[in-house]
């Protein structure tokens, strides 16, 4: 019997319609992402790592054809409507995308993002947040979340718009937000891609911090084998459409 809260991939096959023809990306893949653990997904560029992440989030593109199951707590994510997936998104599953700026709206301050995320996850009640006092509660929670990820000039960060912060800072803001929301699962896609060594180490520290403080299970999609070895309890390698479970 599989442990409750694990993600189970059963006979997963994914094809894409490209120029009217079906191209196979994942072929009858089977694996388990164990609850409470950090699992790395590794493999060559184009091997389907991000597509697997999208399947787990129930967020495959419209031209994908999928069969098999992605099971989470008796739900097959592939069979859920996009509304049901949206309902789970953020609260139960959260994504830290490779380009953090894509996760932010250019029109909202960092504070508005954190407040809305706290509200969406039920950390702060929506009905209360309209009151000045509750807004202060949300503000201090947002500040506390940022402090945990190394920010010191909290007021400046909270009043900034996303374009006023660097990519690395936005990633830290996202990590802080996700840590506070404590989803059951966090998926981080290529968190260290294209970073210099100092920033790479900082991101590894952030991921570890997020794991230790959120109580969430994690999936880290990466090319960075050192990161996989250092941080992850299990490794899944993707190759030619197949999933291989590698012990560490
Ligand atoms: N929306 C789409 N339509 C058609 N093909 C797609 C789509 N998204 C991904 N693919 C194809 O699926 C395959 C796997 O892509 P994916 O992005 O999952 O690779 P990856 O392993 O994440 O690569 P990388 O390490 O470079 O990020 C690629 O051949 C890609 O071209
Ligand atoms: Mg990818």
C-alpha cells in the first residue's frame, strides 16, 4: 500500500500533436514521488522533465494527449478539470518556475502578491483582509516570510514592483511565499539553471530552507547533478521517454 500523500505515476504516456502528427515524449512511465521527501528529476534537455512537471500539476498544454494516471490522494490529475486543478494549485501543489518573473504580475507590488497568496491559501481570511487591522497582520506576516529568506530592507521590498527586483530576489520572494503557504507539494523547475556559483549556492540554501520550514514534499527538476546528490533523497532519470528510478 502506497503511503498517503505520495504522487504515483502509472503507465504514463504523453504525446504532442506537432504539425498534425503525434510525437511521443513519455512512454508508459511508472514511478513514485514519496511524501515527505525531495525527489530530483534529471535527464537530457528535451527528455520531458518539464512536461512531467506539467502533468503532475494537471497543466498539460492543449496539444498534449495523455494516458495512464498521475495519482495524488485518489485523484487522477490527468482526469481533473482545469478548474479543479486551479483549486489545488497553490494550496496543495505549488510551482517555483525556472523564470520566477513569470510567476508575478507586473501590475502588483510584492506585498500585494504575498497578501493575495496568503489569502488564497486561507492563511489570512479574505473577509478580514479588507479591514485595516487585518491588512497590518498580513503585512507583518509578509515581512516575516521575507526575513526568513535573507531580506533585511523589508519595507522597500514589499512596496517594490516585480521589475524593480532581480531574478534571484524574485525567486527568494517566491520561496518565502511558498514556505508560508505550506503546500503539500512544491515543484521547482531548473532552480539553478544559468546561475553563477554564489547564486547557485544561495538557491540551494533557499530550497533547503523551504523544505525544512514548509513541511512540504518536493520535486526538483534539474540538470545539476551536484544539487540532486546534495539535496535529494531519490532521483528519477528520464531517457528516451522512459522513467528510471535511481538509488542514491
Ligand atoms: N507545448 C508543446 N508542444 C509541442 N511539443 C512540446 C510542448 N512542450 C514540450 N514539447 C516537447 O516535449 C519534449 C520535452 O520537453 P520538456 O520541456 O519537457 O524538456 P525538458 O526535459 O524539460 O528539457 P530542458 O532540460 O531543456 O528544460 C521536447 O521535445 C519539446 O519540444
Ligand atoms: Mg525543462
